[in-house]
């Protein structure tokens, strides 16, 4: 499965992946998912939001009693020049875990499904977890229709070009009501498991996190003739805000990153008229995150006023703290404690996931597979084969424990 996925959407220069929503690479990943499902005799479904489902023990979600299904899976899209494991490890491991269950002769008493959620990373339209947000009702169809990529293409236009119906998107409560447990396996985005010496861990919570857009409006002018004292340079305000974000995060024990920037008119010999920067910030609790954002906004406003620059700040997305359901988490701990003969560590994460979005609607849990370097969202992202196999075994144990009851 890895060999088949390896070339899809891979950039030959960077070695990273560019699997953006509703593009050719995304279509190839979707075709791969469907082929894997059909090769195993699973019932394939495409939901109203473009999420893919593969069912064992049911012809589709309509055949499942409320709260009866056990579901696993993740996503196949990527961030710009992302790694091979973020998302695909969960989907590949789901199919591999099903293969393992069949090799064991496991008799499942509940329907099982594997899912590929669309546009989890938000690399194209700027909003993460679009597929799961739509399904859970956390994103309205009206708001989704307003999403645009960097070229001005709207989400509906992109879906239509890819052969999907954008008018069908929206909440999917009947489908989600069939799910009794959703377990997402994911490569760890950090080094907690590497430091503890464990190949697999269980998620406890996801930090609150969001994305903010800072627009600094100045005055375009000639770089070679405009006196420094006469300039209204928004780049200076932006640069000071980047440094302020780092300092505010350091003081609070939080995270803050300006990772994307847009400049107009974007000329080497021109003072910018507009600098637009996107901030990603995360913290262990809501109060800390609020403090960090307030500090960054205050620092940005003070520097903008000093530079004669106008500032607007827009919160583009936000996800509150997610506490995975304790009962399901404890059940995973009990299952793996029994099958593996040891206590599996429980750890939090600052990264968002589809399991987090769905946690307010259905019981969800997560398994993490050790990342030896902690690097993620990069071509250097890695996981050892033995650890991936351990993840598959753990996922199979969990699915068997949940679906055989």
C-alpha cells in the first residue's frame, strides 16, 4: 500500500507531498482508497461532503443501527510539501488492521467502517478539517461556499471541476448517528513517545487552537527614492509582530507561528502597500491561548500605529480544547493493557484532527505511532516500520475489542 501511495502528489524537487483538496493528486488518492476497499470486498460509499467510506458487515450506513458501528480511518491530503505519514499512516493502517483481523479469524459482532475524510489539512482553502466539520455541522454549507483558494477558486467551483456536487454538502447527522466509536490512528507530531520509549500511545486531549489573519495596510512607494522617515511600511509592522508572537508564546508556554505571508505589490524595489500574515497559535488551555492572542494583537496594534499603518485582525478558524471521551479512552487502555501486557502511555497533542472535530458529536479516540524525530508537516517526517506494524497491531486489537462486544 505504501508503494502505491508513495508517488501520488510527491514533488520531485522538495520530496514533499502536495495533495491538495479537489486536485488531481487528491483524485488519485481517492481512487486508491476505493480500489483498496473494493479489493477487500467492502461496500464503498461517498457521502454528501466527499468523504469516502468502506463498510464491512453492512451495505452502507443505512444498514447500521444507531450507535452500532465501529469506525477507523484518517485523511490522505497533505500540507504544502508535507510528509508521507501525516494522515496516510492512519488510512493505510486501517486497511492493514482489517487484514490482520481477518487473518486472526476474528468474528466481529458490529459493523466496521474505514473512512477517508476530505480536506483535513486545509492547505488549499485555509480551513482545516472541512470534510469532518461539514459532516458534524461545525461548518455550514453557506460558509463553505465562501471558501476560496489562493487563485480565487471557490470550494464549489473546485468540487464541480472534480466531478462532485457542491450543492449537496452539509450536516450528515443520520450517518454519524450510526457510529458508536471512531478511533483515528496518527503518526505522533512530537517526540513524547520517542522519549518514553513506547511505540504506541493513546491521546488524552487536543489543545485549543486557531488561525488568525493579520492585514497590515501601508502605502506603496519607491524603495529607492522614499526617505525612511516618510514611509508607511507595513513590512516593518509585520516583522515586529512575528517577533512579538514568539515572545508572547515563550512567556506563556504556548505556541505561535506565522507560517504564511502575502505581500502586495510584491516588488523588490517597491515598499509594500499590504502585508498579510497568517498566525497559527495553540496552548494547553483556553485562558493561556486568549492571553497569547491578546498580547500579539496589542503588540501589532502598537507597532502599526508607530509606523502609520492600518491593522485589521480576523479570526479565520478556531477549535476549542478537545477532551476525548474518558470511557472510550479507558476502554482502549484496558484493551491494549491486556493484549500488550503493559501500560500504554496517554498523552496530549497540540495538533488538530478529524477525531477532535467529531468528538462533540460521537465518541472518539486516537492512537499515536512513535515519530523518532518529532518532525511533521515536512518531507523529513518519519516512522520506523516496526513502529508502524506495532500501530497496526494495536489498532487491530482495539477494533477487535470494540467490535466483538
